[in-house]
C-alpha cells in the first residue's frame, strides 16, 4: 500500500484485516486485480486503530469497495490518501 499524507509517531505489532464488497455473482482468477484509491487514517496512544477505505477495480469490469481495519501498539497519528494495486499470483 502506498500512502501520501501526514504520519507522526511509531507503531509496531500491527494487524490488518480486509473486507471486500463486490457486485458480482462469481469470481475468477484475477477478479480482484486492479488499482484501488481512497483514504487512510490512524490514531494510536498505547493501543490504537486505523482504517482504509478504497474504491477501484479491473478497468471498470468489476467495481470493488474494500474496507480495512487495523490495530497496532505505539503512539501515532496519520491521515493520507492511499493506493494499492492487486495482481493475480502466479
């Protein structure tokens, strides 16, 4: 994931969980591939949380809404624009 914005502090022991919502009846190899763009934010003081909300997909053939929640330990505040590109594994 690439992010551009502000990020002050230090975090460790992070975990990230994604949920994907897609308006389709079936999936095929590579159907999650594409570039997603959106926003990311974190707040941590001891134990903290973060979230990413991204929209995008494969050249308009499938539109996905991905939402992630993360938890980490440290002291941090961050807000950014975010992008992630997914490709099918070989």
